[in-house]
C-alpha cells in the first residue's frame, strides 16, 4: 500500500472516529461507490486537477486534457 493511501485512510478514520486498521479493513471489504475521479492537466500553465469531469483550466481558462490512468 502506498504512503498517500495510508495517510488518507488514517485521516479519514480520525474524522469518523474509527481506527486506521478498521478503516483499512472496511476499504478492502467494500468497493468504492459513486463516480471515479480522474486527473486533468492544463498543457499551457501546468495546473493539475482531480475531478470527475473537467474541460477548462481554472487558472488560465484553456482546455485541459485527461491524464491516462495506469492503475
């Protein structure tokens, strides 16, 4: 498991009042629900966004491109 995923789970558990170990067990037992977020990058200014859908850069108003997922 990578460091970022562990950290996010521990912070999420802290907000929910659960143990990080409990949170990991819950995450592995149930698949994620809802829309999946993707990465989008603006080739003009280099800004990167995490969103379910994104067409224009909030910084420079140019078109953004979805970064292909490797997972």
